[in-house]
C-alpha cells in the first residue's frame, strides 16, 4: 500500500495518486488526492461529466442547485472519505485475521479480527451499502448512474470501491440489485475497458485490491 519513494520528487508527501498536468506555456500543475485530481481533470477536459449546476431561473441562488449537481459534489468526497475509509478498515482487520503467525496463535488473531470486524466494519458496511442502494433507486431521471442519467466524475471515483465490493462478495445481486447492475454498467463501458487495458499494458496486470 506504500507508494514508490520517487513520488516525493513530484509531491512533498510522496503519496499516490499524484499527477502532473502540463500544457504550455503554463508551468506544470501537480495534483494529489483522488477527488482533487478528478475535479480538475473534469473541469478542464471533461465538462460533459459535470451535471447542470442550477435549475433554470435559479442561477446563483442558495438552494437553486439541481439534485444531480449536489449529488455529484457529495459523492466526489464520499468516495474517498466515508467509503474508502471503511474498506481500509476492513483490509486492516483482514490483515490481522490472515497474519502469518504460529498455528497456536492463529485462534487468538482470528478472535481479535472477529471482534474488530463486529465493532468497526460490519454495521457500518451494511449501513453504507443500504444507503447507496437507496441512492441509486432514487437517482434523478432513469437512475442509470448515481447522479442521474449521465456519467459523472463522482461515478468514476465511486466505481473503484464498488467494484472491489462486488469482487469480494460484499455486494451481491440478492441484497443489492441496483448496486450490482450499476457496477456492471460501469464495467461494460468502452472507456472503462480501455482504462483497464492501459493499466495491464503498463503494469502487466490489473488488480483492484489484493
């Protein structure tokens, strides 16, 4: 989970993800944090991924924003804040459970992991998945995506943790039909397939979460 030390040459924190956007004659723009990166790229290179901000006739008014725009802003931060934080807690608990310890210690680490899962993961995970299922049910228009009928930057951010949830069996068609269909819809997009192919080309393989 540690980033390569070379990243400190790009950004002081040396953490991934980080990108450098270069467009002459301006100096490079170095960006860290997934949400910031996606917002910047969408603003400059993908305005079609941004929902209409205001309801017609309510431009600039507090509360005059469209539901789609408010959802996009919310999920842009929810993805890396609430949802990824929850998945990281789960990975830490699994790391304790699966730690390479002597066989006579294994029951102890499993018991600790079970207690931590009950206290820090189980209830919160169920609450968040139920919330997201309901958000898709109530999404504006036909509800193809989290913010409405068009793909947004926040959908792109949300796709990673939700794909990981499907891969690990946390999200299933029986309990989460809308989420399952949503993830499949994202995965079927040609842009998504091209992105994975590019990762495989550069890294040799594609793996969501080890």
